[in-house]
């Protein structure tokens, strides 16, 4: 019986180089689609690394920021030039960037623009839901959207495309521990409101009683909802009243309704 050939051990320098390449790749992301790329290019806070475009997409992007040198590729070979998911609707434009650094929770909560209104997401992992929530948060003037660093949607091209530019303007802060972050907000004077269909109080009546107060709205993932410690940390557990008993809202729709109600209180 023939012996199996032994695998050749890679030299240490090769292993180190591969690790460095993987680490570098993990620290960057590809944004795609004309809208998402255009907004990222216009954002001075965003560190941009590579712009890959077709000639047609370049014309549609308009004037580029000074110092930006696009890599022009053919539409037929675009998918080979950029590491995107096969179903990505890129429109011939992709931009490699580093994630945005939004700073400290305290700075955003106490001195962010607009009224003191925050959104916290508990294990909401779908990038399309988070992208839609970022859009609503921007529209209704929330200072930031916060989520745990683990078990939540990271910055991705899909999230950025759904956010339709809001990712570049609306702070999306990933925290180590969500419950601890909520406790911090409470110490800063925020009232923390958890949204759940089992709530005994309704959102409108509680917001009326809290008019003028700093508010943090907490939403959980569809299905599991809020985790136990998250629920225990909330000052109130509220439900959005429905006209009929036919189901519940998608988490991004619930966030939009709650943000609108909070912005009017």
C-alpha cells in the first residue's frame, strides 16, 4: 500500500504573510452601487482605499474627490476584479474602505446633533433591516444606533446599499455589551424603552408621559425578541398598538414607527 505524500510545511514567513493579508482584509469592506459609493466618496470621515468602476459608472458618479484615482475595468470582467457576493447589484461601481470610527457612546449620547434620541438593536443581524433602521434613524433625528459587536450586522456593502447613504452620516456604534451600554445611557439621563409585543404599556401613552425626556428605543431580533438581561435593563417594555390581531411589524418598520412617535413627543 502506497504511503500518502506528506504535506510540505509552509515557511514561517509565508504563514505570517497570509495572516497579515487576512487581517488586512478583515479591516476593510467593499461598498457597491452608485448611491452608496457616491456618498462614501463624499464623506471626509471615510478612509477610501480602492475605487473600481466601469467607464459608464464613472461617468454617472460625477466629479471625484481630489486625489481619487479610479481603476477602470470592463463590465464583463467586473465580478473578477472585485470580491463581491454573486448577487450584489453593484451597477459597475465598488469602493474598498475602512469601517467608520464614530467615537465614544458618551460623546454621541450627550452632544450629538438634534434631540437626545437613541436606538439600540439587540441581535438584529439582517443587514437589510439594519440598513433600513439607519435610514429611519437619520430621517427622524436619532443621535446614534447602537448594537453589540457580536451577533449584530456589521458594516457591509449590503447594509450600506440598503441604508441608501445613511451609513455615511448616521452613527452606527458597535459596543462590547449592550446591557452595559444601556445602563450607561440611563446614568446619562436617558429613559430606556424596550419594544415587545408582550408589553403592558403602549408606546404612545408612555411617550406622552415622557415628553421632553432623553429616550433610547430598544428593539430585538424578529422571533427571539429582546434577551432577558436587555429586558431587565429597560425602564419600560412597550407595545405598538395594532388595529387588529393579525401579526406584528417587521423590526425595521417597528423602528420607523417608534422613531416617528418619539420624534413627536
